[in-house]
C-alpha cells in the first residue's frame, strides 16, 4: 500500500485559510487602493491594524537612537543581545511588559514577570496553550462570532475542536448561562471532552468589552465544570470609551474564595500587535498563575522565541513611563475619534453598528440589505461590496456568526480621507440598492428573526462551501 | 487537567545536556571575578567574529534606525507580518546560502520558508511530513535538542542509525538497513531520514559516498531526506562542504520523485553568531511542503525588524566576503588550539573540518567501558576540573567515552586555561593501567551498544 507522502496536516485544509476572511484579503492584494496610483482600487477594511499612533513610536525612536543601535549607556551590547536566546526572555523586557499590561488595566491588577512566557505573537501563544491544556480531539468552547484565525491557531496542529457558544444580537451578543450550557451539551453529544472556554476580551469582532456579569458567569462555569479559561486580551489597550476594560484577572482578585478554586485555571494571552501597532515584530505573551503551564509553555516557546533585538528595543520603550502614559491616552483618543467617523459615515448610509467601546473595527448590521435571511445572501452582499463597492470587509459567517448580515469593518488602518471615501462609496451603493428595491424590508426581517433558531451546521457548511470545491 | 505534553518530560530537557548547564549557572568562570569557576564549553556559539559585525553596524546606523536612503521604513516594517517574508531578506539569504556552497547551486527565494530559528523549522517539517507515531531515522550521535524538536508536540518517533567510531561514525548501508528493520520491528512507519551536515556533534561534513547512500536509500524506500545544514557556514577546512541537494542535481534527478523529498534546514545562529535573533529557514522543492510550512510559520515568524537588519547585512557583498573568510580563519585557529591542547593532555579528537566544537575521545579515561563510567567521568570534569562539556550519551552515542567540547564561545585566554586544567587532570590520572586495560578491551570488542557489550562478557 502506498504510504502518504506528506502528513494529513499538510494536505488538509483545517488551517482554515480558505475562508472568506482570507479570500477577501487576496482580492485586495490583486487590486489595492492607492490615493494616487489606484484610486479606484479596493479599500482594505478587513485588516485589524492600528496605524493611528505610529508618530509617537517614531518620535520616541528618533529621541532614543542608541536602543535600536544595540547600545546601552553608549556601549555596544550587540554580542550580548545576539547571543541571548534564553526562552525565559530578557528580564528588562518582561518587567516592562507586565508593567505596561498593568497600566492598561488602570493598575488594578499587577502581573509577576515570572509568570509570563514570551511568544512570537499571540498566534503562537494561543496554539501553545492548546498544546498545554488539551489532547488532540478534546475541545474548547468559544463564543461566536469569533476571530477566524482561531480555526487555524487552536485546531490545526494541536487537533483541538472548537464548539461554539452561540451568541445572538438579541442581547448584543453577550454570553449567557443558557448559551454556555447549550454549548457544553452540544460537546457532550459529539463525545467531546471540553477542556475550557476561550474568549477574546475586548471581543474580536464585536469591539466590545466583556461585562462583569459575563466574566462572573464564565468563572462560575469553569469552576463548576472544572475546566480552564483563556482570556485573549490582545485588544485590552484599545478600549477608548466606557464601560472601561475589566480583565478576568481583576475579577479573580476581587473574589478570594473563587480565586482559590480557579486561580490556576485562568490564563491570559496578550500581544503588542494591536495596542502598539507592531504585528511585524512578533511579540506575544502567555500569563498564567499555573506553574506547570508556565513551565511547559516556556519550553514550547522555543518554537517561537521573540527576537532579542526586538525585546531590547521594546523593553527600553515600554520602560519609559512618560511615553507609555502618553501613548495609551492619545492612542485611545484617536481610536475613539476614528470609530466615531466610521459610525457616522455608516449612519449616513442608513447602516447601524453594535455599540462598541474598543478594538480597531465595528460590528456592522447590514441585515436589512440582505435579499433574504440566509448566509447565501450574506455572501452575495459581501461579494458585491468587495467587487462592486470595492471595500474589503469581513462577512460575519467567516467569524462563525449565527445570524446572517453582520460584517466586521476596520477603521484604524487607513487615513481619514480614505475612510471618508469608503463611506461615500458605501452610501452610493446603499442608495442604489434600496432604489432598486433589492433588499428586504425591515418588517419582513424582524418577523423572520423572531422565529429564527440557531443553525450551527449552516454556518459551517456555508463557510466551507468554497473549501468543498477544493477537497480532493 | 493539563495535556500529557505539558506534564510529561519527553521535551527531553532533563538530559545531562541541560543539567551541566545548570551547574555552570551556579558557578560561572570569570577571568577576574571567578577564576576558579566552571568554564562553559557546552555552548555551540560563535563568539569569535562579533567585531566584524559591530564594525559594519557602526558604518550603517541608518539600517539600525530602520531607515533606507534617509527614509524611515518604520511603519511598513512594524506592519509587515506577511509570512512569505521580506523579499529583500529572502533574496539576500538565498545568495548567501549559495555562496556558502561555493555558488555551485542557485536557490530560489520562493522555495524558502522563514522560521524563528532552526528549532521551529525542524518541528514544522515533522508536522508536514509525518503523522504522530510515524518515525524518522537519525544517525547517532545527534544533537540532543532533536528529542524535543522532532518528537515532543509532533508525536513523531526517532529511530537511531547506530554509527560507530570504527569507521569514523560514517553512515553505512548496513546501519541504515538495520535502523529501518528496527523501525519495522517496532511497527513504525519510517517517513524519512534526518541528518545534520556538517554533523552535530561530530562536525565532519558528509562525504559523497554517504550522501549517495542516503539518496539511494530514500529512493528505494520512498522516504524523505531532511538535511539540517545549520553548520554549513562554519566549514573551515577541506574537504569542502557538499549539500545533498547538490548531489541530487549532479545525478540529474530533477524529474524523479526524490526531488520532492529533499528538504534543507538552515539558520543564521551558528555562522553569524546571532541565535538571539531567531532566524531559521526551510528550503524545499516540494510545493506543498513550502505552502504548508509557510502557513505554519505563523506560529514562529522572524521579527521584521530583524529581517530588515539582516537583509542589509547579507546584501553587502564586501561584508559577507570578509566575514566568511575571517570567520573560517578564526574558527580554524581556535579549533587548532583545542586540538593541540587536548593532544597535550593525551586526548584525541575526531578529525573535523567544521563547526564550533570537537568530538573528543576520552574512552581511555573511563574507569570501565560503560555509560555509568562516562557519567562519572563527566561529573568529575564538570565539578572537579571545572569544565562544562557534553557527554556523548546525551547525544545518543552508542559508545561510551565520547564528549563534545566547544571552542568558539570563549577567548583564547580562557581556552588556554581550560586546556591547562585538562592537562592537570589527565596528568593526575596517569595511574592509567586500569584505563589502558579498558581501552584495549574496547578496541577488541566493536560494540554497538553497552548492552551488546555486556552480553558478550
């Protein structure tokens, strides 16, 4: 019998990269908007990048050239840094990072540098936690909608399953006790052993911070079911309006009895990609009070260590408290302003968003523009928006949303002028669409919605429709 | 509560390789502050050529400031997270890799995958080429880190190809066959052979005969060849370095299946002495492997800041010429110091032409021919002589008494001190009647493993 040449991991497509999240990206690459060179091109609104505050970073770098030049107190420390491959991480960087994390949380929580593991980005951190907490075939519960990359990061190599906690617009997609229980039972039906819950807080793609109520619910749930909780707080520095950010660590600190029970089962993931806008530098972290997890994760971080050159640069930057204080405040101001611009632009086009207070995107309600309340209609609308309106946005189905018609639209990765243009194009499109009577009326939509039941299979089947064509 | 991976120890990090390191950390040598401390001779690092790089950095402050032609590239680099890698960097890398191979081969940048070091490169290849429970054959002795890199999270098994000193630890067709049969006995599907070339810890370059053997074996058994060439830039003596890919091209096997089953791993950690910068790569003619490995590199990408710096460094041909020549000269000189220092202490090394260490024969210093005796000797050398070296058993060597001793991570003065200590140690041990007897027995019995030897007795 001929042996498989390559592994199943190499030949399957559970890396999830055939989803529309990535396809839209590809379309953009073929025809990217440029103010001068390609003004009719596709505007990238599917990339959650923070491009609003580089000037602060650049000005800091200009005032501190020695750091990038591998110097400390005027002396070259190049050899020391070049050789530094200790996966415990540069102590000065870990200290600066935990202080920065505390500052983002209003210093209501402190972090111990000995409990942090540096990883080459949050992508690596999340995958590593799966390897540490679950066997292949076990499962994690994730509230929908969720970041499409999780299908790759959590499932691909670790072999972990994701079971969705179905959240709905009826309560602004907040996690409920019932949804949690339903997800757990769904896992049981599928004979999957659930090892924990993974949430992003603030949420991607919703752009909302989790409420204290939700956090308490989660903690009670994992305590009751004896499982882990991973809180991916990669957007924690992007909270720009109230309610403020409450980390799961804060809740634990407040409740001593619960703390004892679940202390070693709550893990936080962080990264500088969103707050500082440095995804290229590959800086992520796992924080946990569980010594065994930290020990194993640290060893696993050998597979994705942060460049010492980068650790050194950022340790100096983040140790500069004047800089961090100013940066955090100004960055949040700018994000708020830009979000307001997007919201008002959408409003002018008769489109509303989920009320949000964080993130680099809005969760936009285009249900009324669908021809029918189906994911096919959502795909149709999405294709029109990408190819005709020339805006790359992310359809909710790629985030496993259970309701068709929601889209994630980014606002922090372009200039104000580009955002204005995007909104103009969108308005023109909506005007044309409604003039032609192509969309559902609002009354039809709300009556359908009240009868709707969540249909998880539909979501998977639809978002895998493209995949099916490619399967051998 | 946690996965088996988290709670077991198949990450291999409790081997003596790491234990000796811990001893050193408690009592590290310093010429002024702690002259009686332990000298670190276990770190395969190239610390001999930093001055050349530092002088280049001095002359190129703009690059450090993330500028080119006076224009700041900070923003585009900060945002650059494309796992296809910075094109300038990949171009510079393939040119450099070709230079190392005397420009006998050209490499294509689109077949290169960047990874955060050779560590994730090797792991990623395992994920791409094998299922959990399948196996790769590795010639012994091998780099202890492979026990973690190849097996831990991937679930792949390693089956050793037992090489022996009788023929200078070269791979033979019978040892290859034997390893394959052993895998069959263990019910393991063999997916390939992984070699380091130049070898770690032997630091000899594979000769054409071995490479051809390997290629024939891979053709016959329809398996992959992974060639970890991380030390290829450290070849300082003849014979010249020959890569497996060169031989496959010489044999004009472009259209054969084997073409798609050769994969090279490389890294800048050893030759440039920059392990902290985490720069590794996979090179393969297999499109699916390249595509998959590229996606998997999301889990361990090279910092764009680092890619930019090294792209500029390696594109500077004047620099690379000077660096390669000078580094080879310094490595050779330092190796000579170690070899002659050991010779002076009555200790031989395997004749090598590359690397940052020597494979040292201390079989005659063993109290008896066993791994227990090797461990005893190792402890003495670490704790009494004050030299942290690696015991051959940690590299899965099948013969006791071999050690890996590094020379490129210290100054000449420190190396001198280390050699003096070694001489003093062997002088004091010259009640060597016992050891001579063991050595005679050893050369009579050509044992592949201690168990085999004991059975014979």
